[in-house]
C-alpha cells in the first residue's frame, strides 16, 4: 500500500532525515511481516519514539552531570582566583613595605655614617688640641719649676747671711746670687715690673764702690714676692691642666660612646636591611609566580566557560532535534492512521 511508505509533502518536509530513513526501512519490513502491516508500522514507530525518549533522558542526565561539573570547576577556579588575587595584594604590600624599609635603612645608614665620621673627627681635633695644651703646660710648668727653684736657692743664700746678723752679702755670695738672678731675667714667667727691680738691684750692686754690696733686705722682699707669684702661677696652671685633662677625658668618653653606639646601630641597620632585601627578593619571586598562577587560572576559567557554553549549545540543538524527531514520528503515525482508517484491524495473507 503506497500510503505506508509515502507521506504528504507538507508533512514530510518537517520530518528529521533519520526519521524518514527509519520509515523507509520499516515499511518494507512491515510489509513482509505476517499479520497486519499497518499495525506493525505503528508498533515500530511507537518503539522508535520510546527509544528516542529514553536516549533523551540518558543524554539529559549526562548533561546535568556535566553542568554540575562545570559549576563545581568554575566555583573552584573562582575560589582560586579570589585567593590568588588576595595573595597578589598581600605580596604587593610586602614588596612596597620592603622597598620603603630599605629606603629608610639607607637613609639611616647615611646619617649614622656621617655621625660616626663627625664624632671621630671631633675626637681627633680634640686630641690634637689636648696634646698641644699639655705640651704647653709641660713646658711652662718646667719653666716655673726652674724659676721657683732659682728663687728658693737665692733666698736660701740670703736668709743664711741674714741669719748671721748681716744685712748684706759678701762678694762671693753676691756672685752666686747675681748668677741666679740673671737667669730669672730671661724667665717668661717673671713679670716685667719684677724684672725691672731685679735689674735695678743688680745694676746698683755693680756700680757700688764698697767692698760689700748693700740692699739685702729690699731684694729679699722682691724675691719673696716673685716666689709667691711663681708658685701661684704654677698652682693655677696645674689646676687648669688637671681640669682640662678631666674635661678632655669626659669629651673623649662621650665621643667614643657616641661612635660605639652609632657603629652598633649601623651594624643593626645593615643587618636589618639585608634581611629586608631577602624578604623583598622572596616576595618579588612569589609575586611573579602568583601572577602567573592567577593568569593561568583565569585562562582555564575562560576555557571552561567556553567549553561549557558550547556543550550547552550542543545540548539545546540535540534537544531541539530530538523534539523534531518525536514530532515527526507523531505526525507520521497520525498520517498513517488517518490514511488507513481501520486497516490496522484487518488481517492480511
């Protein structure tokens, strides 16, 4: 019967090619089968519908699992991206802080180096000044000591003569006293006025025609005054030297402590900067790795989203084609039923 293998053009054009091929195969088989061929065709069409529905159900389950897999993987990748972004921010902050710390340490090292150089220079200058002051004091103290010794010897001679009840010196004693007094005239520690008195005394003695020089009491008074002044000058100079020595010792101690403390801070700062540079190098390396990982995760997520969208599109196409197949099969059954009327209930053979 032609109606079993030929459908109206208006219906056939909506059928899926696989459905048409299936019907072309089913029709001869049904015709060769025993019993009612129309019934056989309808049964085969129904069986094909069921098969398509079952295939659709299986595919739907597989697709739902795939969607779940896409969602899970996308979620994991999003989580990784969030974590890597946070890690990048942390590492950038570490790099920024390390660079800032290094800049501060470099400035501190520069300041400490200048501080040490200035302190060492001050100590060197102070040492030179103290050395010069001490040399001056040593020279002046030796001169004052000699002056005091000369005055004491001169006065000793005169006092011995005065102890004898004499108010004048003999030629021999006067010669010794004159020799000592001549030394005093060259001493820088003796005041000009005192030198003038000594000079006048000695001139008087040389011009005196008597066998014995006179004026012993007056010159003793002058020498005693000179001795007091020389001893006072030496005492004041020694006191000043002691004070200068003490002040220098305090200054030296302060400068040496300053240098020692600055050197310690300099070592600590250099050690800290070296540690920070290690942290910086590690952070920069980790940041490079984190950026690569973040980029890789972003690329993987993009690929995943693309693949999942392609699969979703393919699934939609498959669902639509399966729907078309079912519609075509339903239409075919309706056409057969409409064309054959009650033929399905008749027996052939």
